[in-house]
C-alpha cells in the first residue's frame, strides 16, 4: 500500500498568508523525505529535503518539520505568492521513489 | 546541462498500436524511473532501474516493458496500447537511493 499520503487534496490561501501542507508516512524506519513542487505542464522539481536525524530544516521561504513520533511531516511556505500555486508532493526515496497523491495549492491575489 | 530528456512530448496512438517512450539523462545517475500521472492519482511508479542492467516492477507495471539500454537511457514500451494507458508519463533519475531525483518534462500520451 501507499507509504506516504497527504492530508488534504487542495489548499486555497490568500497572497501573503503562510501555507502549511501536511504529509503522513507509515514506515517508522523511513529516514529521508523530499518535498517536490509541480507546476502545470511541468515535471516535479525538488524544493527541500529532510533526514530523520533532524526535526526541522529551513530553506528560502520554506520550512519542513518532521515529527517522527506521529510519523508526520509538513511543508510551510511563508508569505505565499501566486507563483507558489502548484501541486506539492512529499516523497520517500527508499529502494524506489514513492510519492503521495499531492496537494494542490491555489494562491489568490 | 540538459538533465533528463524525454521524447516525444506528445503522442496520440490508436488502440493496439505500439510505441516506445525514450528517456535519457546526462548526470551519470545510477537509478532511473518511469511514472504515470493521472488526475487525482499522483505519480505512480511503473518500473525502475536501480543500476545499469537491472530493472524492477513498480506499482503499476501491467501493459508496459522497459529497457535500460545503458547508464544514460531507460525506455518504456507499450506493446499494445489501451485507452486506460492515456496518461502523462514522467521519467526521473537519481544518483542513488535517498537522494534528490530529477524529472523530465513529461510525455502526454493519448490512446484512442
């Protein structure tokens, strides 16, 4: 069965708001996760990753939080912009790279 | 760097026709993947190749075959296309497990 899953299929926010996209995983042995962004008509692109020895990792306007106790990770986007509108996937690259279904983020001005 | 290149970008097939989707990467990556993406279904793994000379089934392998021709190239073949294979197909590569994967731009396939 699916090893990673996203909580909500869609998320709508206003420009300037902070966005939080959630993902749950089932394998407690999972030790590495990646968030990808897929814009319309394009292939997924790497945003940020996190290893299990970390609880938090920050990039430019993005933060990933990992809660190993409840097997949950989240992607936070600060000051969301219209260009952030896309589908976001969490992925667990074990033997093969397995994706969740994705959350569609819509940003309105 | 071109990264991951897929050809063709668009294709229309009639039911029963065959075709091969091509994928090439120039990053010297060991692992390569083929996914299909359908509305509301996310990315589903069809086949993958962990290294040159090896291939393994993913979640949805039925109706497909693959060939890891060399380290650079990983092709996906539909022997007898069916309307259920209408989808967007993505190829990806990564240097090794537990690292970032890079994706091609996709092939939009329609089977009528």
